[in-house]
């Protein structure tokens, strides 16, 4: 039987060689069909204490290590609360975009007012 692999977020790294990983899953309500979120916390073995709170990690099912630990951290999915830089933007460009966005509603209002006058 293959080992199960789950992905979750480290919510606690206070214990030695152990992290608590919150794994969230989505399921559909059997009667109403609404998509619901369910989460469960797993205690996972972290031999080198290298994972910290907030990191997204992948855990794999292993033989029981202790009373609560039957999972081990395999690897890090994303860095330590890392944010990816999409691109640099000049402040002058943002000012132009803001001005254009502010002008759009005014232009639409003027166009609709002109159309109303033509109909009358």
C-alpha cells in the first residue's frame, strides 16, 4: 500500500523534532452541495528542526514514531512566508493608472447623459 502524502501549513514548531501541520481539505455537503472547508492537525517528525511556523510543507505517512507522531516532513513547498516579486513598477506609472481609473466613471456618466439627451 502506498504511503499517503499531504500538504499543509506548519502551525507550531515549539516541540523538539516535531511540527504541527494543519492540513485543509474541501468537501461538498451531501445534501446542500455547498463546498465546505475541513481541517485537521497532524504531528509530524522534523529531525533537524528546520521547519518553522507559517511554512507550507509536505508530510508523508510513516511507521509510528510516538503516541501522536505517525507522519514525517518530506520537504518544503514554499519558503518561509516568502512572497514572489512579480515585477517592479514605477510610482509614476501607478499615478497614471489611478488617474485613468478615476476618469473612467466620469466619462461613462457623460456618455450616458449625452445618450439620454439624444433620445429626448
